[in-house]
C-alpha cells in the first residue's frame, strides 16, 4: 500500500522500490507487478513497464487493467498496432468473448 501512496504523490522511484519489495515477498502477486508497471510507465520507462505487465498476464490473463496499461505503454513507444491490440483485448474480456 505504501507503493500506492508514493504513486499518488508521483514519487515513482519509491513506488517502484516498494512494489519490488512486495514482489520479492510474493513473487506471484499480479497486482504488485501491475502497479510497478504503471509506475515505470509514469516515470518514462515504458520498456520496463511492458516487462512487468507481461508478467501479470502470465499470472492472470483476464486482468483488463493490465491490457489498458500495456496498451498505453506501447502508445508511448509509438507501437500503435500493439497498443490497439491490447485495447481490443479489454473489449473481449469485458464482453466475455
């Protein structure tokens, strides 16, 4: 939760550190990877964000917010096809397809 607090005040370095500690304690904790990925993206490290978000999808492939975050990371890298593929995946999950 402290990582969330740091993200709220845009102290992404500390947020990333705290999410990393959570991951060390619980290596399969999808939410920590998702949140660290979002913090990486917000701090301008989209490639690292994608690595974390890919890990979330290995753990929990039906997590719509991850596809949104990963789509935004791909947008920041100007990978439009990959970005829109992620956004379309959200629609599939939410519509039950």
